[in-house]
């Protein structure tokens, strides 16, 4: 009896979240793929063919025979989309690198701090992460505007004589990404650095190794798992970012998340925006799998 | 790690935290500005808060947001905790790889993809878009965050406690509620809070999956921001920041208290 209950319970524990994720995460992707093979029409829903489950097997074959790769050929032939994909990846890569440059010293400083301040510092890094993304991006508009606070300050300090145009450029997008994603990068690096055995560095320094060499030969390689996890956490969502390029970027900013949104809401071309999403996912599938592997490995090693 | 805190460490921390906090502080300060201009200080005033509370569309959006947040965070916590149990307790079952992928992928998935795919699902099954579709979407992406938070607590959990309870005749369900759940409770609570704030903050997934009459606060703020920056938005943002900050501080104080209590209990137990 006990055994039976245990097996029913374990089935339930596994199957309830499993089914939920199948229905609301995996099946939607299959639908996106299906619609990306359809054509746009003026109807509700605005695509054709629609699969009618009641039409039976013949109906299904009829709809499937109308599927085409036209949307994908269109994406490949229109330089606008190719450029948008490329510039999204480039902007995401540059901002990931910049986030690492800003974030690593913070994580390092936190790990080296006295144990009594460490938990406070940790909370200070986490707190902005709890604050709305939209609000944090919005805050930069007031700072970067031509008559904004940064220009007021620089003019007052006599560093510049004419206001800088930063808002609505790619620079503003980079600043926005670095700012919004910073905690995602600091936290994993901090947790690897905190666990590190610092006596290794001391040993190296005792043997005459200069501190900078000791850092590159010991500390940095040991913190690499955190660096890799943090970079994935910044890079993958940044490629598909919509809010930041939309609010801080300008006409020169081509990012695929914004293109997808426009295609969907302004042009109401659902099949084309589905194709955009499928290609974006195909670009990101390798980093996502690598990220999932490294996370699962980290969880296993905790045991 | 040995603590030799160099000047370099302190300087990088000061610059880093200034970068993290200055924009938020400026945003809050200018919500109390007398002038309509957000960037020129003209004196202290709370008039933007008054006009915010008289703005019906903001108040309605706030109610929608709170309802969606409470319902979705609760369901996400239940489903996420079950997911974490499935991942840590059952190391072999068919499709475990796929399950673990479905839990981790939403953490990094660009929101435009998740939003679009959920919308197309709701359209395909003929589900009218509104407050319920937003809630379902929020449950789906926040439960993965809950699962990861709870999982990290479960992997360090001492299984022998559960075995002892079962040896003494407790059923698996009783064991879970009497032994496991109390131990992992702090993680479950912080998972709930994380799910609630993620739901409170979400713009992109909500915009895709919402319908008439289900405008959330971030959607309201976003459409206002596109028209221009006003102190009223600063006031709305300040209130949201304050709500979240108070919640986080209360939770961490409660956590600290519990730890102190636990240490005291252990000391008392050791003395006897």
C-alpha cells in the first residue's frame, strides 16, 4: 500500500509541472513553427491555412500541402532582416563584454570584502534586480537626453561645450543593456570567487609571482564557470531585447526583437513574425543548450 | 577567502554601486519635482502623486497587475516547487532531459519569443485574450524561476530526516508537509516573492498575451513613456520601487530573525 501511494505521488509530482510546461512552453513553439509556414491574410486569425481538427485526415493533408517556406526565403533575401540579426548579435556581444568589464571588479571587490559587509553588499546588488526592468531603462532617458542630467553635469563641469547626443543612438542601447543586466553577471561570478581558496594566490605571491600575473594565472581561471554562466545570462536575452532598443535606441538601431514586435503589432504579419522568431531561436539554440548544460552541471556538483 | 581589502576593491565597489543606484535615485528625486520638466529642479512638491491617484486608468491598471501577480505567483510557486522536487528527487524518468531543458530555457529565452508563442497558442485554441491569458503566461515563465530557487535549497537538504519520518510510519505526503516543506520554506517564500515581482514588472509577455480590459501597470507606463517623459511616470515608478524595496527588506529582516532564533535554540539545546 505504502509503495503504491509513493508511486502515485511520484507520478503526480513529475507529471503536473511536466504537462504544464509541455502545453504552455513546448507546444506553443510547434504552433509558431507551423504558422511561420503559413501566409498572411485579412482574416481572424490573420493567417492561412488554418488547421481545422474537425476536417479529418483529408482536411489536414490539404492544409499541410499549402505550407511553404516563402517567409524564410523572404527573410534571407531582404537585407533588412539579415542586418537586424547581425547587429543584434554584435550589440549583444559588445554589451556582454562591457558588462563583464564593469561587473568583474564589482564581484571581485565583494568577494574580497570582510565577511561582515558581504551579505549587505550582496543585497545591494540583488535589490536593483527586483526593481522593474522598464523603470530602470526609463530612468536613463532623463539622464541621457540632450537637455538631460548627464549633459547638464558635463556642461557645468566644463568638460564639453555643446550637449552630447547619446539618447536614441546605439551607445545608449549599450549603456542600457550593461546597466540592466549587470546583476545577472555579478552574482554568478561572485559565487565562484567567494568559494575560491585564496591561499593559492598567497602561495603564488610568496613564491614571487606579481599580483597581476597571479590574478590571470589563478583567480581568473578559477572564476571561469561563473564568468561563463554570467555571460550566457546577459548575451542570450540581450540578442532578443525589445524594451531597451525601443526606448533608448534610435533609427540607426536595428535589433531583431524590435523588428519582430513591429512586424507583429504594426504590420499584423503573424506568419512573418513567427518566421523571425524561429530563426532567432535557431541562432540562440546552441548558447541556450550550453547554458542549460552548465547550470545542470553546477546543480549536480552541489550534491 | 582571506580578506585583504585593497583600495582597488573599494574604489571599484563604490563606482559600481554608484552606477547601479544613481539612475534610480535621480528618478525618485525628480518625482517630487514642482516643474513639469523632469530634468530641471524647481522645488519640492507631491502634486504628481495626487494627480496619479486621480488618474483612473493608472489605478485600474494597478488592480489588474496586483490580481495577476497574486494569482500567478501562488500557482507558479506550487508548480515550481513540484518541478524542483521532480528534478532533485527523481534522477531517472523518461524525458528528464527535456523537462530540465524546459525549466532552464525560459530563464534566458528572449521575451518576444515566449510572448509570441503563448499568444499563438491562445489564438489556436480559441481562448479569448484577457486577464486570464496574462495570468497563465505569467505562471509559465515565473514557475521556472521558482523551480531554480527551490532546487538550489533541495540539493543541500538532508534526506535522512525524511527517511526517519517514513521509517516511523509517516506517508510520503505527510512527510512532505511535516518535514520537507518546513525546511525548504524560506526558499519557497523567496520563490513566491520573486515570481510576484517578475509578474509585477513584466511588459513584453503581458503585451503579447493581454486583451481588452487587461492593461497592466507596466503596459500603462510604457504607453505613457512613448508619448514623453513626465513626473507622473516618475511618481508611478517610485511607488513600484517602494513597494518592492519594502517587501525585500521585510523578508530579509524576517530571515535574519529566524536565523538568530535558530542559533539561540541550538545553543539552548547544546547546554542541556
